[in-house]
């Protein structure tokens, strides 16, 4: 099984952090990962369906999957 890329690991690591104030996370995404926030969330969503991500960080991936599933059910 292939390992996650550095960018993919960085995306998962970003989800571990807490951010103070509005816009702090988006600023960190731009500065640390060099991604636009929209692209970050597209990549994160795809990563949640990747078995490599689940193997790398099952707690974070399962937590984010639950949040995503709840939001989808509310629509």
C-alpha cells in the first residue's frame, strides 16, 4: 500500500489543530500548505474516502466522515 504524500499528511495534520478567531484556519491553509481554502476542502473530502488516510489517522478520518455524513443528511 502506498503511503500518503506530504501534502496529504499536512491536510490531515491541519485538522488536528484548533484556530483562534475567524479566518485563522484559512490563513494557515494558505501559508502552510500553499493551497486556496476551496482546494484544501476538495482535497480533504477526497482524502476521507482514501483507505490510506484511514490507515494513517483513523480517529481523525472517522470523526470527519461522521461530520460530513451528518451535514449531508441535514440537506
